[in-house]
């Protein structure tokens, strides 16, 4: 039964429809995201007749680097170029190649480095590429698999953990090693890998919290500028996400620093040495880990459906805070996020304050919590962690 469910969800990603639309609008489709998020599998499923070329393969990579025109003449169209950031100069030659063809959807590229690729795309392929970002499975995509909240927080959402049954501690140990060897060294030469690993562990302990590079610098024993560079490296590889503050003033002084979130809770657990899901009940990171999971759910749905909405957080200097603000057109939704399965009356205070401050309708206020039921309380929508897509996202898209 488990394998049957596994086959079903492996054949479906929420981004499928958006990618198909992009393939009818642009000559090149770019699927960007962290390593092992399912980019290769999805591209092969959506474009089964296309030839597949991995630029991790040294023969293909050297051919593309040394003779890009000859390489593209051999692989003219109906082609998937995987991990294209390995040959960033190829982008310049793709421009003239697709201009001659004049056909849409004939070339698919995937990549794991956001700023390396985006810089090349903006310089060489502006207006020629339809871009989508693919993170690990959303909960909706994993809903065919029997799992509880603690298990999904502990395991994370990377496909190989589920489709191959890899133990999370083994997957993430190898994932981190491969990431450092292949990606970090390509983006930026980091000489002291022990310092970088200590930095990743310290940052993991701050997921769901306001980013303060100075205190991280002190804890790591490296310069403030180095911390900023390392954060950019992790962000470029889609391993972390900076949630921007909502700047609309409402006559209050506002926090201007972003909040930092890892894009996978399983990676956070591994970096923090959490080895069993049962440990989460007593771990100080549980609340921030749950918030990270919820923010990731909105981020994944944002990417999967063509970034039809934007997300922020809001906090003033009196420590009044809204964990998440979602804007889609004229819609503005506000969310409080609590990991508890039991609702406490004080959980509504921030939303009530926000409602008074903004004069927003109360139906736009949500409390997302660790329980299973969905209902209305104090004229505020109480939504289970496992019902975000159905209750919030689906009505918007």
C-alpha cells in the first residue's frame, strides 16, 4: 500500500501545470531549486520525449565549455540540460540558438544555484526564459503518505527520503557532504570548512527568527562580512530563505531586519543533532521549527503556482508581531502560527491587534496550529497545519 501511494505522488508535483504553461510561452523553461528537490525527475516526467543531458557528466561539460556552438548544434531542441550552472557561459550561446529556432518550449534547463543562473539569465536570456522554482515536497504532495506532524518535521520533505526509504540521518549526512563538495566550492572558495559547518549549525538554531549577522559573527568567530557572504551562498543554493518585513507603516516604528528560514526542517534537525522525532516534544527549537514548516508551505505553494502571491512578516518596536502576511492582488491575509495542539485565548491577541490597526476584515485573519480540526473561533479562522492548501491557498489561486 505504501509503495502504491508512493507511485501516485511521485507522478505529481503542484508545479506541473505552471511549467506546462511556461513551455507554451517561452523558448526556454528553467526549473531552479536545491539539489535533490526533484527537478530532474519532474522535467523527465513532463517532457518524456526530450533527450536528457547532465552537465555534471564531465564529457558533456567539457564539450559544452570548449565548443558551445558545436555542443548546441548537436543538441538543437527537445532537450533537457540538467545542472546548467556547471557551464554558465552556455547561456550566452543559448540566446542566439533559441532566436534562430523561434519555437517555444524546446529547451528545458535545471539548476541549483540561484544567483549564478539568474545573473546569466538577466544578462543573456532576458525575455526568453520562463522560470519556476521547485522546493522539496509540499505537504499536499506528500498527503498520500501516512505521516504525522512530528515525522514530517523530523524527516523533512526531500523526495529521496520517501521514494527510496533512505534514513533521514544518512540522507542529510551525505547531502551536506555533497553540497559542500559540489556547490560551495563552485560558488565561493571556502577554505575553512569546519568554520562553515559550525556556521550552518548555528544558523539552523536560528531558523524562524530575526536575522542578526553580528551576533552570528560573534558566535562563529568570523567576520561580519564573511557571515553575510555565507548567508548569500546558502540562499543562492535554496537552502535558506529570507522573509522580508512588511514595510507599511501604520504610524509605528517597524523592524527592518528579515527573518531567516531553512527551506527544509529535516536539514535543520540533522544540523542540530536531533536523531529521533520524539525528541522534538522537548526541544527548544520545536516552535520555530513548526513556524519554519508553515512558512515553507506557503513559499512552496507560491512557487508552484507561478508566484501569484507574496509573503512577509510584520513586527513593531513594541514586539507586536504577525508571523506571516500574505498579499495577493487586493487580498491581504494575516497569520499567527502556533505549534500547540491546544488553542489558548492569548494566541488571538496579535491578530486582534492587527485587525484594529489595519481595519482588515476578520475573515482575513488565521491561526494555524498543530491540531487537526478547522473551525471559526472569535471570528478568526483556526486552520490545521495539514489543511493550508485546501483552506487558504486553493481559494486564492
